[in-house]
């Protein structure tokens, strides 16, 4: 459902803004896995990004099956907020030469510092679902190991187009 909100202010032409409700269960998700560890599988989409018209932030949605993971990577944005919608994940962040880990359960959020390599792993027996909020409309993710089937280490904001299509099985 869209609602247009426009008007004239200070003599400037009317600008049209759209409100779009994004149904996470209807997102068309891409799936990648680590080349060196095929068990590290993540399904994801970027329903809010520069591709969808966002100007100051982006939002990614991820699903991790039992034992699945977002492989080691770092993001091009300043900070990331991870909010777990279902399940429980363990986030490990490289801080200097040490690693710090935290378990994040349903309904909990975690701030991940800017440009720090990190991994997110499902530690529960059910699928974990999460949203990731970034402070820029375009996010580049650089993985430590190539992700398949793309066979690349750098991935942009895939998934924003066709955001309202049904999930593929």
C-alpha cells in the first residue's frame, strides 16, 4: 500500500514521498555460502537501499538455517545495528588481534562497530531471522573468503529490486 504525501513549502515545488510497507516474508532472497565452508549459508535481501530510493540508510534482511552463518566480512558503512527477529545468533567481531563474541536472542539488538570484521552464526536449532540497519544507503560487503555461487569477495546491495516478490522455495 502506498500513500503519497506532497505539498508546497517555502515556494519550492511539491515533492512526492512514498510510504512502502515491506513484508519480510515476501522478500525474494538471494543465497550465498562460503567457498571454504559450504555450511556457512545465508539468505538475504536489501529491501531498503539506494536502489529503492533511500537516501540516508539501508536495511538488510537475513535468514540463517540451523548451523548457517554470514561468513567473515566487513561492511563499507560506519556502523551496523543487528536486530534478531527470530532465533538466536552468535556475533563474533575482530577487535584488534582479539575476537569478542556475543549471543543475540530474539527481540535483542547489537551494535557492530564500523569497519570491524565480523561473522554472524545461527546457534539455535531453528531458522534465525534478522534485520541489519546501516547508516548509508549503499553497502558494500567484503568477505574474507569468496562467496558462492558468485565466486566473489565483494558484494553490493543485491535484493532491493523485486523486493515484494514471493520467496523462492
